[in-house]
C-alpha cells in the first residue's frame, strides 16, 4: 500500500468514515502489522491532543471574556505587574502553547516515520535487535523541554534536571532493589558511547553505568548511581529456576514508545534462532524499544528477557532464558566482589489478575536511554 493511500486509510479509520466491510479488513491488517497498529494509535493520540488543545484555547478565551466584562463593570480590577513582570506574564501565557506545538510536531514526525517504516523493505538479516534509534524530531522536542525548564527556573520555580538528548531507547528491569541493579541487553549497552540513563514510568530520569556486559548471552547489568533515585520495595517477582514450558502463557512490559506498553504471548519453541540453547522462542509481537523487556509467566516468575525478532516471520520473537540471569549474577560476584548482586524477589504477583500484576510490576521496569 502506497504512503498516500495508507495515510488516507488510517485517517478514515480514525474518523469513523470506513464502511463496515472496510473496517473489518483494516482491523485484520492491524492485527498482522504491528507498525500499522502503532501508526493508528499515534494518529488517535494526535487527534486527541488537537481536541484537548482546542478545548483549552476556547476555555482560555471564555475566561478572558468574563474577566473583561467584570473589569468593565467595575466588579474586579486589573493590576498588571510592572517592569520585568510583564515579560514573566507573557512567558507564563505562552509556554503552554509552545510546549503543545512542540509535542504536536513530534507526534506528526513519529506518525510519518511509522508510515514509511510500514511499507519499507525488511533488512536482509533474519535477526533484528529491538533497540530503537530515536529520530531527530523527538530529540529536538526534548531540547525545547530543556529550554522551557531553564526559563521556568528563572521565574522562581524549582530547578529541573536537564533531560538527556538520547540516541536510542530500550527497556530494562530491576533485579536488586537494595543496590539498584537493572538487567538489559548487551547490545543495548553497546549503543551507549557517552552517557547512560534510566527513566521510570513517571518520566523521571536517573544516571546509571554498566558493570557487566556479556555479548554471548546478550545480557548486561547496569547500576543506578543517582542519589535522587527513590528507594524501592522488594521485587514483586522471582526468577524461574527451570526453563519455561512449551506453550506456557507469558506477558511482557516494555518501552517501544514513550510510555510503558503491555504485550502477551506464549513459548512457541524451547530454543532460539538456529537452535541456540541460550534463547527460547516466543509467539508474540515486539517493536523497536522492546529490547530488555522482562518476560513473565502467570505465576509472576521471570522466564526470559526479550532481545530480538526474526524479520522474515511474523510474530517470532526471541528471549534470553531467565536462568542465564543467575549465571550473570554469579559472574558479577566473581569479578566485582563487593559489588555482588543480591536478588531478593517475592511472590507478590502470584494469584493476582493481570491488571493488578501489571500495576505491581510497572514500577520495576525502566526505559533505557543513552548517547
């Protein structure tokens, strides 16, 4: 499907202008094409943001009209600040509009990038790591946010930590809540040439550095070394001592976009690509940014870590078997000594429905960024 036709189809679907038959056909396309599905979600978000902005603008106009009327009737008086106060007031009125405009520009850029990706040819290799390289528009939006923070800091507001101008995005999860150790993929760490940070589901960023990288297992362990990082409770999951069973139902949390995303599937093969025993195969969907996502079974046990997908087959994703995390922890103990990792998990997820499992788990899953 050409770009223009795809854009038209997405827009008609979001606006509800498709016939019943067209809608059924389009829904089938979404189920079999994660990129198209992501494009639809982003387009819906884009329209919602436009509507919210329109509502805020209309509300602001209405407030000004009421204020003007009350002022003319002598019920209230307007005491405008003098000198620099006028500049501060102008900035206060304009900063929200600027931020919304920057966000909309970022959404439009991401939307167009997704359309191009959905019709582009796949790379010739059969295995694709799931690290997302952030586009330039998202980085520009982050730079605008940094400038907003600096300007607001000059108007007697709290100083906000500058955000990292990241080159990539992936996922990681906590394995030691006492010493703040996080697991991700080795190929994720390879992308970080200068700076490495983690970001929680509240959008807060913290400095980190790698202490262990094993390319063979594609596992890495990083340590959060930021004094602002909040103290966390005991991990709500455990590591399964044996390999996952064929057909076992699993779910994942990761960051293929700027917010945490849920996915589910099942173990479809005991071994990975070309019978590699370090990995297992999942039947699920995954996108760039899912590298390092934890794979959890219904009992709240960690059974794997997503690291790649097979590009010539739909819904074929590979994960590092969780038993390899224990190997990595043991190797860190031999190498680092005092920096030994103490994995202390619990059965807090067991017996809960999926919604509550996600609520308990999401605070321990992080976005990994770097440059």
